[in-house]
C-alpha cells in the first residue's frame, strides 16, 4: 500500500512538473485556469516553506535573545553580589578596628544595609536561574544566607557586648571557609554564564543561515510572482485587450470586424467565439432596426428620458428616506406652518405615534395624540405658537423635556434652508441616570479615601508636587493639606528626607508600581524621625496630563518602638 501511495504521489508530481514546463514554454494547450493554478500551487509551496523558515527564525532569535539577556543579567548579578560581599567585608573590618561602640556604629549600620542589599541581589538573580546552574545556585544561596547570618551576629555582638566580642566572633575558620566557598561558587557561576553567552552566539550564527534561506525563498516567491504577471499579461490580459477592442468596434457598429483568438482552445478561445456570436447577433439586430428606424428612435428616446427621470426621482427619494430612518435619533421636519414634511421611525417610537400620523399631519395632531397617551400635559396651543414663533424668527434651540413616563428627551431645533424647521430628538434617560450614578459613586469613593486609616498621598508625576493628601496623611506628616498641596518634598522635608523621597519616585517611574511595602526611616519636620511603610502605584502614562504617583503610607514608628 505504501508503494502504491508513493507511486501515485510521484506520478502527480511528474504531471505537475510537466505542466510547469509546458507553461514556461507558453503552450496554448493549457487552459488559463491550469496556468494560474499551477503558478499558484508553486507559489503556495514556496510560501509554506517561507512561513516555516520564518517561524524557525523567530524561534531561534527569541531563544538567542532570552539566553543573551539572562546570561548578561546573571553576570551583572554575580558581579554585584561579589562587590557587596567585598563591601560587607570592608564594613566588618571597620568593626574590628573600632575602639568603642560609638566609633563602631556607622560600620554596623553600613554592614546591615549591605546585608539587606545582598539578600535582595541574590533574590533578584533567582529569575535567571536555569537547569545548568540550579544546583550550584541553591548551594550558593545557602552560603550567602550563612554569610549574612554570620555578619548579623557580628553586628549584634559588637553593639550589645563590645567591639572586642565582635572581633573574637569574626576570627574563626568557619567564616574563612564560607568566604572561600563563596569565591569558588562565584567563579563557577561566571563560567556557566560565559558558556550561556557562547551558546547564544552559536544560536545567532544558526539564525544567519535561516536568514539566508528566507532570502532565497523570498526571491523564489518573487520570481513566481513575476512569472504569474508574465503569464497573466501574455495569456490573459493581452488577449482580453484584443477581444475588448473587437467588442468596442462591434458596439460602434463595425459588425464586419474580425474577432481575434478564435483558434485558441482555452477560455479565451471560448470567449472569442462568444463575441463572434454576439457580433453576428448585432448584425441581425441592425438589419431589423433599419426597418423601423424613424418612429422607433423617437419612441425609444422618449422612454429612455422618462425612465431616467423616474430612476433619479426614486433614487433621491430612497436616499432621503434611508438617511432619515438610519439616524439613531428621532427626526421630524416641519414647514413654515408646522405641517409635517417628514419623520423617521425613531421619532414615532419615542412618542408611540400611530401610522395615521405621517407626512401632511400637523404638529398639533402629534401633540393631541401625546396628550391622549399621557406623554404631554402642557397647553397644546401655546406650545404650537412657540414653535411657529421660533420658525418665523429662524431661531435655533436646544433643551430637554421630561415625559410623564419618566423619560428625558433632548431636543435640538434648527431652521432649514428655504424655510421650514428640523427637530432632532434623542432619548437621554439612561445617560442622565448613569451620570447620577457616577456622581454618587465619586462621592462614595471620596468619603472612603478620606477616612481610611492608611495615609494616601498623590503627586503630579511631571513636577513631583503634591496634589492630594487624606486626613491620615495630614496626621502622619504633621501639616494641614493647605500647607502640603502644591509643594514638593524639598519644600516640606529636610534635604536628606527629600532626596530619599525623590529617589523612591524615580524607582516607581522605572518599575510602574511598587505593591510590596518598602520600609524607610525619614526625618519629619513636625514629628521628628519616623519609620514608614509605603506602597506606590502609577496612574496614567508619561504622555498623559493625568499622570500621577499615588503612595499609601503606614506609620510604623510606634510598632517598631514597641517591638524593640
């Protein structure tokens, strides 16, 4: 069965190749459909290969970029961790060399800060861990934790006991062993990331070959498209142009002109023979027309003119009716005496008008029906008089009315050229309801924000000026919102505190949002040194006028003091 299928496929391929050769030689035995389908088949095959190679190229390029980025980020992370370890060792030496606790305090604070940065650096490297460095990174992270715990204990002993106790704790073989293994781990990780970079370069080289294949396939597709143009022009377009010229000559009365391409056996030949039959039929028609030329020409001309006039009238009438009825609003057109010229179905629907009220009815008829249906309770005569007055003065108007069933209708009235009046009416009930709901929701949200226990602060991201603080934020800062709004951090806080706040704002601009709480110690000009926990988000984008930074602040000073 496999041999039979293989033979069948081989035979089909051979037939297709033979047809392509005949096509290239311009054989007229092929039909137009066979020519076009053959080229389309080859073009589809080339396009399929081009698509497959494009997918492969994109896959290689994506893999290359991912490997290159992860290798670079991991290498940078290793370098940063190595630098932080060196900085922590230097801070430790400052503790060893300090004579008393006061001299040791700056080194201890620096060591604690570096410990925290080291832990964050190791955590940030976890996203770049792959199968090739997972095991090594796990042991490396464990040694980092040991290193951090050892340095934390060093700070504790130095502060709570004495610098000598810190030196005694730091001088041991276990510490040196951890340091030595950390150095070995860093070197091993660097080798792994260098290998990743080399593998990424190899993928880039493979992608170059894929680009060459894509170029070759694209060139083949272009050649097939050019061949298609040549075939279409030589076999179809040129022949159709010849037949078109012959048809034009026949239409002009030359019923003795020759029709080309009658000897072809494809669709063009069949079309040429059909044109020849048409030429013969036209010749016979001309013979018959000569017998009744006089009266028939006059009769036909009159009928043609009448039909054209009727067609134009009906077309204009249909276009006007379609335009009016396709409007989403209700529309009514009145003449100078408030008689209805036209109205659409939406206007009827708004006021539940019956079919008896149509063009030719008066505005008073419409109002009387609205009175009966309970949709109008005013004085009909006064209302009509007011509309006639506006029509006479050609004074446009825009107003809203409330129907007895609770609906609100927005009305726009404008004068028409040549006299008359047009009124566009729209049911805005749902829109007004949504506006009222939105207004209530805004008041509700404002009440919640104003009374939450967490401080909420909003800044204009363009100039970093405060634009909103709630009651809790006023209490935390120790100032009223009148003293805060419109000012920057440098106008309210000490230079050190303002610099910290601006640095956090720049971090938020880069990260889009900071939902994890960040603990900072800040000098409050009114309440002294405070420990705060802040979460930040951005609202809007840099190109938008409403681009803001929103900070949610919690004062943890009392909690920290209680915990100490």
